[in-house]
C-alpha cells in the first residue's frame, strides 16, 4: 500500500499576508471622474490587499490604491509622509457581517507593472492601460500609438490580445 507523502493540510493562500492593525488608506476607482475615497486596509500580501469600504465595488473595477509607508520609515525621519501607489483590480466584494469601520469588504489583486511588449518593469504611475486591457511602458505605448494603421499595427494589436495567427 502506498501512503501519501504529503499529509499536510492544503493551504488556500498563494501569498503570505502581512497583518497589522487596520489603517486608513486612499483609494480611487479608475472610472472617469470618480472622486478619491478612503478605505480601511485590513491586510496586505505580495499579490494583493483586503479592504473595508463604505460602498460596494464592482468585481473587475481597477483601482489606484495609495498606502502610507510612513509607519515603516519612522527610524529614518519622523516627519516622513510617504505613500506608495498600487494599481489593483477588485476580485470580490460583499457586505460584511462584523465590519470594523465600513459595511463592505473587498479583495483586490495587484496588477502587473511589467510592459507586455518589452518586459520592462515600470513604476505603477508610468503604466499605460490600453483599451485591450494590456499594460505598456511609455516607449511602447507611444510607438504603438504612432504606428501608421496597417498590417504591422494590426499584428502588434493581435499579439497584445493573445490572438497570434
């Protein structure tokens, strides 16, 4: 009889979560002129965040998330008020049974900050999201935009869509 070598319970999480006391962060849905709002950051991992929010967010909504890193930099300078920008996409959102501050909980996954054409890692504030839901750096975005409409532009567009013929 062959016994299973892996008797450990399966882990459901892909990334480790960094737990800390809930803290307020700023959130801005990437949908036209939607105003910036506050959210409560409950935990953060390498792949995303868990938030509490005053209103429901639609799954798939892209958000800009500003998380203060001042708490982590107090040794350097007590007056330092740094914020780090993350682009994320809402994966789930539902009403909470026992909220800390606001009635809705949301999970968001960080979006890639790598150009899909040249594979260059780009700061989140320098990423261009095309209408094809792809991420491009400044140079590739400008070059694709400036291409004359024709076979080359169509081929690059198909490549970005994953429709390689």
